[in-house]
């Protein structure tokens, strides 16, 4: 195992210390329990939008803390759910009096721990709502979840709902918007190589040089099937076709296309794949109105990619374009 780390047992805390120094103007990092909070929290009379999950998916979630996106993020150990006390601390630290919306990827531990924290916060008088995202079309059940997994759509959900909360939309409105986004977003990914979790010291699975795994999750869990490595054209089609068929997306639909690196795939390959995806969508009459390309929800150093499509409406489009100022996403500021 070759990694830029000191001790696998302290890799998350060590990374958080570096993050705090790199983005001291945007973030406050607390370590016991570990919580990343926007520097100006709590914002009075604003719904607090909070998310989190296992570390190893950076910049998700801590990199999206800041104006126009998340108020706080709860980083667990690598590929391990945050604890209820982390989430409860995030709710307490960001409580501006308008309630809190918890955005949770559909993994069993995340759902249980966020729900427990929500109950604790409710007992303290905070109005807390939970929205679970399950946008992965690849598998119904996996090693980490009952039902579909939460993957790339999480980034889009956090941006759109975060913008709404920043504008002063109330808790009912933010929750309704979040559920609408969840209903209209779909994703699927593939891996060319596995990742190595620091405390495990070996790859999470093995692939031959001529193999790829279709439908992987963000923890290196298995996908739909293992197939021979194809051309970029074949890879993109293998991801895009199931995504399009699932909602289904139709001719004339307006979409946001998110082409994501799983961590180890360079931008030269990602842009190549994005260009293919856009062309295939145009051929089907699907209108790409907005795009996001880059490593925004990763699986450590895994080589691979995912495609996410969100069916846009006017409100979502306006909120996507709204100003955002976080370590990983910033525009309009």
C-alpha cells in the first residue's frame, strides 16, 4: 500500500486539520466529535442543511460546507457512518431557529445514525427533517444498504437545497424541494481499479487488467456485473442507457449532466467521456442545460467514473445557478 499518510488510525483527523488550515475563511472544524461547520454558523432564521457520511469520498461532504450549500458535515471514519453524537453536535452548532434538514445517503448505518440524532435534536426542541437519497440505478440491495444506494445525486441535492435555504425558504419548502430532487435524479458508476482503505491495507476487490466492474458503489462494493474493458464510447453507453431508462428520461427533458471521477480518473479522460455522454443525449433529444465535471464524490483512489442525470425544472435550474462559496464548489460570488 502506497499512500501519503502517517498512521491509518489518524488519517481522518490529520486530513481535517489540513482542511481547517486550508479553508479557515470558510470553515470551522471541530474534532470531538468531528464536525465541519460553515464559519458564520449559526445563520439566524435560516434552515440548517446538514449531511455527512464516511470519509474517503472527498470533497463530499466537508468540501461542500459554506454559503449556498451545507451548514455542516459529519465525517465518519473511512467508509464508516458518522455517529449520532456527531450529527447531534452539527444540529446544535448550526441551529438558527428555523429547523434542520438532514440529507442522508441510503446506507444502513447512515440512515440509522442520522435518524437517531434527529430524534435527540427533536427532544431538545429543534424541528428536524430527514431526506434519504437513493439515486443509484445499478443495484437494489448491496453490502451497505437495503434498497438503492445514495451516490452522485447527493452533490446536486446538497447544492440545490442549500441554495434554497440560503434564500430563506422554510423547512417545509426545503424538505419538499429535496424530495422532488430525489425523485428526479439517477446515477450509475463503473470501476477500472479498486480502492485501498488505509486500515485494510489491500484493495477492496480485484480486477484483471482487461476487466471493469459495472454498477459499483462508492465504497468499492460490487456492481451489476464484471465485463471486459471496452472503449470510452462503450463505457459511457453502459452507464447512460440504464440511467435514461430508469426514470425514464424522455425526448425534450431538460437535464443537468454530472460526469464524476471516482478519484483516480484524470480530467482528460473525464472530459472525453463527458463529450460522448452529451452527444448521446443530444441524439435522444434530451436537452443538457447544465453540466458538472470533476471528482466531486470519490472512492479514495479508485479509477472509474459515474454519470448522474437530474431532470430539471425552472426552480431547480435557478437554484443550481445561485451563488455558492465552498472549498469544492464556488461560483457567482
